[in-house]
């Protein structure tokens, strides 16, 4: 019986071309990630050494990335060495951008960032969105996004992707907000409510928990480049209390992406009522509204008002902050015992009061952290940022471009010519 000669030659050629195309896409991603991860510009020779590719392959791939506006050539490095001077390669500015959006209880914000981390456009809008109508608020967020996209396009930049942060449980795979107690929202698909004109055709919108996105931004020094200190527990106190666990620059989301809901850790089972329906949650002690009310201020008072009360020696203000720090210390000690973190980053809401919060937090960490005698936990404040989730959202939106540049620059006419 005659054996089959195998697939038709045309099919074999198709498979060969597909393999070549896949190899090209893989190599483009490796080169792109290496350029973006470096804190200094890299020459083609250095890129070849770091990626293990040949000089000719690196040259072909970098030319594609330069033409697409993803990386750029800096001035040649003529250090007096013999031979042709090296041309450093670095992320391109003002060409491709990511859009980060954030809707919180008392504001919404947006920021457009280019591939260098430079801000192209941004906007911050105050408001009162507690127990609000999701369709109305997200419609306004869509208008904000459209304004920022237009401003970016006028500046010559193309928004490639967007990322929206919301304060609650999010099914990121489905782009669905399941529950945001402080907003009063449940089972919402933001993209459907933001309007058709919010984003250009083909621009995808990621949706995630705002603390997770803010923590991602803190863990990255620039698009595609992890910060020097990139493993920590992040905790922020806007209106509620959100948190994220970060390991080597990646946010650990857990089985469903819901990890980090420290705001609803029980401090006292019979304690004050919480928006979530339970009692004694951390948020009922350390959330902004809870702290302001305990300090004898309006729940919507500003951080500046609380600072003034502290500096004026108001006993109620001092007691409110110490109570919040005590509760934070208990919750954070439990978190450290579970995830074995050695650094905690205090974010928005807590940043202006780190000095007042530190003693009680560190006292609880010392008493309640089992490994305390052998390992200390560092406590630091995040850099001031009025909209950290918008910053982190823009950076995370660009991650998709850096990880898969072939999707943004198209395919060459001959797949075999650009391996």
C-alpha cells in the first residue's frame, strides 16, 4: 500500500509561513520588551547580546519598531572608540499612548501617557458619585475619555488601549463591575454605558479594581519597566479602603481577581456598620468618611481640613487618626501573616498622614506579625498623585502594546523576510 506523501505542498508552505510569522512576532516582542525594560538606551549590539539574537535579526526587527513609532534612535554614542558609533535605542515619545481612567466616589479622572511615561493629556473632575446612577456617571466618564483622546490626537499621539479603574469587585475578563458598595452600583458593564464615541474604533477598554491598577502604577517606573521596589502590599484610603498584593511588579489577583479586599477585613465583629452590610470592617474605621466623622468634621471634608484640625490640637481629630491607625495595623498584620510581605505602601487618603499613622501601625505589626522577631516590615508612602489609578491605568494599557508589538505594526509582505 502506497504511503501518503503528506500534506499538499501549498499547505506545507502555509505552515512554514505561519511558523516564520510566529517566530517574527515572538522576536519582535522580545526585542521590544528588552528595550522598554532597560533603564538606559541600548545599542543594537547590546540588544543582540541580551536577547541572544544575531545582529542582523535585531537590526531588521528594530527597524520595524522604529518605523511603527514604538522605539526611537537617540543621538549616536561617539565615545572616542574606533569604528562606527553606536546608535542607542529607547522608547519613542508622543507617538503611541495609553489612556487611564478612574471613577471614584468623589471624583473621576483621566490621564494619557506615552511610551516614555510622559503625560500627553489629563483631566480631573470633582463630583459626588456616592449612591449614583451608573449610566449617568459612566456616560460622563465616556465624554471625559473622548476629550482626552481628541487632545492626544491633536498632539500627534494615537491612543492604543484604555484601562478603567473602579472601587469594587470587578470581573476583569468580562469587563464587568460586579459590586461597588460606595458607588451603589451592581452588575454594570462600563463599556456599554460610556457611549460609542468614548473611544476610537478598535480601542479596547480594560476594567479592573482601582487599587489593583494604582498599585500596578506604583510598581512600574515607566511603561514596560518595573520599579526598583516592586514587591509590596498597597493600601489606599480614598472613601473606602482598597488594597493590592504586588509581587515583582505583577498584581496578584487571586482565583477571581478579587484579592486585596482588606477594607472588609473584620476589626471588631460588633463594630460600626459598613457600606457592604457587615459590621466592624476596616473601612468603618479607616475609610475617609469614617475618619472625618470621628474627627468631628463633615464626612465630605478634605484632607486639608483634617490636617488643620490635627495641627490645631483638636483631640477628636487626633483620636480619629489614632483609631484608624490601630485598625489599619490589625488588618495589615493579618495580611502580612498570610502573604509574607516585607513592605507596605500607603496610598491615596493616607499619604498626608503617614507620620501620624506610622506609630500605631508599626506597634500592631510588631505585636501581631508572627515572624516579627526575624523579619521587619517596612512602611512607606506612595508618591503624591491625585489620580494614581489613572496613572496606573495608562501604564497598564501600554503593557499590551509592549508585550505584543506585532499586533500594532502589522505584518510584513513576506513573513520569511523579517525573522
